[in-house]
C-alpha cells in the first residue's frame, strides 16, 4: 500500500528504477557476504540482506510493476497485452524457481549467499532494460500515452515531452 502512495509523488519509473537499483546493490552485497569466510556474522549478514531485499522489493518495484502493466499498453490491446505479459512471466518464473532451489540446495549448487551474484546480475540486466525502455506515465492520460507510443518517443524523454491533446494521431 505504501507503493500506491509513493507512485503519486515519485512516479512509476522512478520507484521501479531506484527500487531495482537498491535491490541489485543489496543482492551483490549478499553475494559478498556469502563469499567471505564462514562465520556467525556472515550468516547473520546473509539472512539480514535476504530479508531486506525481500521487503524493499515488495515495497517498491513489485507493486509498481502492477501499475506499469495496467498503463503501458494501448487501451484496445490491454487485455491481450496483460495476458501475454503475465503468461510470459509465469513461463520464465517456473524455471527460475527450480534454478533457485538447485542453487541453494547443499546437494545441488550449494551457492548459499553467493546466489546474490546470480540474482544481482539478473537484476542489473532488468535495471538496464527498464532504464532504456520503461517510460514515466505519471500524470499522463491514456490518450497521451498512446500518442507518445505512436511518436516513438524514447522512454527516458517521456517526462519532459509536451503532448498536444488536439493532435489527430
């Protein structure tokens, strides 16, 4: 619910990018904590970082993504776009669940906290992709969003781009 309030003030793109950046940094820190010598302190650091990443993700990028999903597609294609997006998410998520289980399992990959490197690298890829392709839709009407997509305005420039609502596009 906090993310709903934050999207009104900071916008979807800002919350998603900053939340993803912080989580990526914390995941790499988790990997570092898993790479140092085994000790009670390193175990506490790994557990703490894992919890912090989970909480921050559920406060920022996760709920913001639902708002983004609802706004980024054209109105006439929204049900189809949302359905394809969610189906793709689940198709990708199933192997990730098995991969995470394998990586953490002592009889499997036995990576423990070093999984932070794997998920940090994944997070960095997602962060870079979002930076280049996720537009800021705060304060935009659905008509303005459609016009900006039709004009092929780069995602990073949406915030400062002026839209003539009378434009026949």
